[in-house]
C-alpha cells in the first residue's frame, strides 16, 4: 500500500514537472504613437554638449517596461542625420532610437502616414539606424525584399510574427527603391498566407495605422478592416493614428483582441484627450503546444510638459504614480490635467476589478495601477467629458 502511494506521488510529481516544462509565457507591452514635434526636438538639445538627449522623457516608464518580454511602439517619425523637423514633415535625431531602446523598446513599427516625410533618406536611415541597434522593426524599408516584411517576437517556444500596415502616406509617393506597407486586402491576405505556410509562428499580430484622427470611437473603415482580418484568422489587432484612445475589445474565450487606438504615447499635442495614452500589457501562455491569450491589462500614461531654464521637457508619467503627488508638478493646472486624464481613462473601464500585475510590477507601483480588461466588448460610454 505504501509502495502504491509512493508510485502515485512520483507519478504526480513527474506530471507536474512535465507540465511546467511544457509551459511558456510571453508578456508584451504595446504603446501608442511615438511622435517628435518641433518643441520636443528643440527641448532635447543640450547647448553645452551640442547633443540631443531624449532619455529623460522615459525615466518613469522604463522600470515598468523592464518587466515585459517585449515592448512594441509606433515610431511616427523618421530618423535622419541632419535638418531635424517636426510637423508636418517629421525627421528626428537618430539618438531617439537609442533612448527608446534604453527605455525598454524592443520592436518599432514604421508604417504610418509620415513614413515618406523625409523621402528615401528618411526611410532608409530609419531602417539602418534600427538595424545598427539590433532593434526589430517592420513596416517600411529599402528594396529589394527577400520575403514578407515582418517582425518577430520570441520567448522560449513562443514565436509571434508582427505585420505592420498604414492606410496611406499623406499623399506623398513612396520613394523609388523603398517600400511602405500600404493597407490592401490582396497584399494583407498574401502576407498572412505566406507566414502561415511557413509554419514558423504560433500566431500573427497585425499592427495598423488606421482610423480617423481625434475620434474616440472606431470608424466604419476600422470595423470593416477588423472583420476582414478576422476572416483571415487574425486574432490580435493593435491600432494607432487617431492620437486618442479608442475602445479595446477582448474576447478571452475566442482569444481575440482589438485595440482600435492606443493614443499618443509621447507628443506635443496638449489638447485633452490627446495628451496621454494607455499601454496594453498582453500575456500569452503556451501549454502542451497550444497558445492561449491569457490576460490583457492597461496602464494609463500622461505626457507632462514643463519648462526648466531655457528648455522644454517632456515626461511620460504613469498616472497612478502621480495622482497623490501634487508637489511633483510646477503648477496646479498641470496636476489637474494629469488627474483629469487619469479619471478619463480609468472611468472608461471603471467597472473592472482593480488588480495588480505580477512579474515584479507590484513592487514598483502602489495598487491599483494596472487594470484588467473585461472579456466582453468595452465602449467609452462612461468616459468623463
């Protein structure tokens, strides 16, 4: 009898060990638009050293990114060597990419309506700069293409492919010798089918530049594209371009997630609600060879613009850290703007249980700081105006 009990105990131990060994997890943080307007570029210039430094913008968010396995953002500027410009033809210093990498960004999407702002130089130099830093990127680049352009997110036995497209390039032609992935049903179908046929990936994420600017609900065009992508078997869609947060729809049972727009991760757009965004934390589990979308959570962030000496500074602040830190702000007006944005976003999902996230974030932020998204559709009916 004793031997039988020992046998079952050993069998259970082996089963639990085998199950653990066959389980992998992957946590990815998705951010909104990374923009570089003129005041941001000028503010990053240090006249004493003669250099640009963007590191200070991400000092508060970087510790949180360190708990993610990958951080993905939309680089809505080109990277150039000289003649730096903001809107309407974006061209930022190359060192911006280094600051983003130091902050924790691992993947940058480059297909957006400003991809062609600085012509072939902008497209080619952006790709070359990211290649030098060994940062994964996709969406635009230099021809010829050997295969479908995609980025890869990998951890353990989990492998995800990321496709990136834009609705257009503000009427600017794609320069000769370059490419920008334009949204086209035939093109998207071709790319998805080619990646599936390779049998290299557990799933495919589609990262889109779409929708209508400053609209807080998805446009009819977004809904049509979502339906088309679902017909191709795409389950994860991350969107940007409207410069404001739009709804997030998560169906856990079907493993489907659509974030229509995540807003402005960093920019000089100061009008509410363009002055902030959310970071989505998406967690996958691969168990016994099958991939599951395990959880989706969000972190509100707000861009704090302040003046010190002759320079303007821009900081991405996790709002939950600062709602009780009025003394951090130069004036009451900025503090109230930040609190307003915090209430706006958390009011969007105020019915959701406030839970903390694992992987070390509990030690960095006082709860509540990350909010779970529901399994059903969420629309901003309760947002604070």
